[in-house]
C-alpha cells in the first residue's frame, strides 16, 4: 500500500487539510501525521472510521476518548486492544466490539464476560467466542444454541449436560458434522444425530458408536459423502459389496479399507471398473501375482514392480512386456536385491530381459 505522508515533509505531515484527506482514504496515514494532528479529534475519527486499527496511532488523550474508541471498534472490534483497559469494562464499547468480531470477548472484563447481552452478541457473531464466556454460560442452553448455530464445533465448550442435549447436538452437527466428536457417548449412539452429522460430512462417521458403524444405512450415507470413511465401518460392512462399491465410486482410495475377501475376488474387482494400474494397486496381495493382474499394470507403469520383493520378481514372468519395461523392472531388482553372487545376478538378468 502506498503512503502519501510517509516521505512527506514535516510541514505536509502537519498540514490539517492534507492529513484529513489522506486518512479518509487510508486510515493508516495517521501513523505519519504530526503529533499535533494525531491529537486532533476530527482527524483521528476520520482515520478510525476508515480502519479501526489506526487507533494505535492516536494520541493517548484520544485513545481514552469514548467517541473515538466506539468509532474504532465499530469498524474493527480488535482495535479495542489499543484503548485503555478501562474500556474493557464499558458495556457500550464492548458490545460494539463483539458485534463486529465475537472473538474480542477475550479482551472483555470478567464482569462483561458474565454479561448475558454481551456474551449472546459475541456468540452470534462468532460461536467460538463461547470459550471466553464465564463458565455459567457453557451450561446455558440459549447461549449454547446460538453459538453452535454459528459454529457447530463450539459444542466442545458446552457443559456435559448440553453435550448430551439432543436439540443442541442436532443443531451443532447440522452446522458441522465434525461436531459429533463433542456430543455425548449417548448421542454418538443416536441414529438421528449421527445420520444428520454424516449427511453433512461423511468423515464425521469416525465419531459414531461401534453399534452405528455397523449400520448399513449410516455407512452408505457416509461413504457416498466421503469414500474414505469406509475406514471406520465395521469389518462386516467393509466386506459388503454394496458399501465398498459406493465408497470406491466416491474415492477409489477407499479400497485399501475393503476386506481381504472382497479385494481377492476378481469378479467383484471387475465390477469396480478400475484401470489396470488401480486393479494392481488395490487388489489383495494374494492375487497380485496373477498374470492377468500384474502384466497389464506393469505394461502401463513398470515402476509398480516395486510392490513386489526382489525374490517375488524372480518368480514372475515378463516375456510379453516391451523391452524398455523389462529393463526398468531389472533396474529396480538390481537396486533392491541383496544378492551379490555374479552368477546369480547374470541369471536374473537373463530372466528379466529375455
């Protein structure tokens, strides 16, 4: 940002008309105004109305002026920090500040952190402000509901009683599915609450009870929203074809959480409509050594041979692969094998390159 007054002469920095025009355009010009004009109420008001943070450059006298402080915090609540601490206990000033930015409740006096009007205004603007309210408000349902409507994860600051309140928990997970993490164990086992959470964010399925992680409707809802949430499903549902298919449709990486049984079933793998490379990556290692699995993949990407140990590579057949692919596989074998016998290495080379 270009400053007009920064390199101006002292005469210009002390010229009221010039400075007033400058701060109306960019409040931070006040930093370069003369001390006389930093103590000029009209100039300072113009500056803080343009950017509240410029209260930092006002004279001590005007930082202690209620009208100036109010103008500053209405523009930027955080400018309260530049006012004398006495203003942290002035209801009108703190209310104006938290209405601009709820987090400013952190700066409020202990008395005002326990003021219902101030706290409600703060959490309406920013639910996370609940962390700075007095302890009694963490158990106040109206305050908690107002906060979680703004930010569901603020449920973490609510009392245990309200974390076990279905209305509060539902409101929180509607705003942010991850708020399920802060609901009581009882509500993490409540189908309506968990279903609402996973419809909002499939990953929130992580926080559901073990019983509901075995509920097919819930798991399907979760994996359709976030395929990788298959990781948190029960072993029974990780072995369910419909569930795994839904998860892989959303994110094929979810297949690493599918059961060994399904990922060893070539008929099922064919239903997934994966590329040759992905079939090779995600199938169970027990079938990866089948020619119709590894040869198509290594033809497209020979570096995938690293998924086989050097000893396993010696047992596989590569004659149908292009010469360059076979060379890449042999180079990989050479780098990784612990074999030092030159005769054995020569034999291996013939095996790979023939």
